[in-house]
């Protein structure tokens, strides 16, 4: 069985590890994936590092050519192509994506390892289409079950949040929501 875990780094590590350990049988594959919203998350980090409180203001002042890579969709497209070629680290922002993914997945991967469950990690760049990105990757991985965390901060989708609600509605496989 292919167990697919989607996280943005806020997934409850202990609860998720317990659920996976109950589902896991010898020979199963576990993949932990984080979808990184670019450029929003990157700009938020830069704004924090430079002491700017308003990310929208920061992005507006930086202008359309910020980072020299156009909008987020174009950057995601370029980075996706580099990732498929296996050389995203060659991109100036490669370190950012690799480190962000590591920060978001290492705790869960280590906790699963402590429970005897081996997991691989991956990341994907996305721009405001996180649910679609998660579902696309789950399909490519031939996931049999998908685990995702719910924060419920979405403005329109209630207690689960907009991304989780969309994943639950559109998934072709069973979805376990960890709250």
C-alpha cells in the first residue's frame, strides 16, 4: 500500500505518526510531501527577515520583477522543470525550497522512523493551487490513502480549511484528516 502524507509543517507529528503506524504493514511505502506556495511564502519570509510586517506592501514595493523570475506561476513552472531534471539546487532559490521542505518533513519522518516506519520525502512548488498540487502528486505516486492535516483557517470552507475541504471532495482515494 502507498501511504501519502501531505503537510505544510503544521501537521500534528505525534497523531499522524500514530495513524500511519496503525495503517502500515511491512512492505508498504510512505511518502511525505509538502507543497510550498511560491512566491507568497518566500516573500513572507523575506519580509519577516527584513522587519516588514505587511507582506502585501513588501511585494507591492518590490514590483513585478522581484527576484528576477516574474510571478509565482512562472517561477513554479521553472522550478518544477528543474526538479524533474533533478537539478533544482542549481536555481538561486533551490536552497530555500530544499530547506523549507526539510524543515516541514524531518520531524514527522524521524517520528515514523522511531516507530519502525520508513518514509521518503518530497516537495512541490505551487501557487495558490495547493489542493490540486497535492492531488496531482498523490495520483503520480499511486497513493492508496492520503493523510492531511486540517487547520481550519480558510475563509470560506469552515472548520477543515479550504485546502483540506478541496482535497477531501476531489480525492480518488480515501482521505484521513488529522486535526
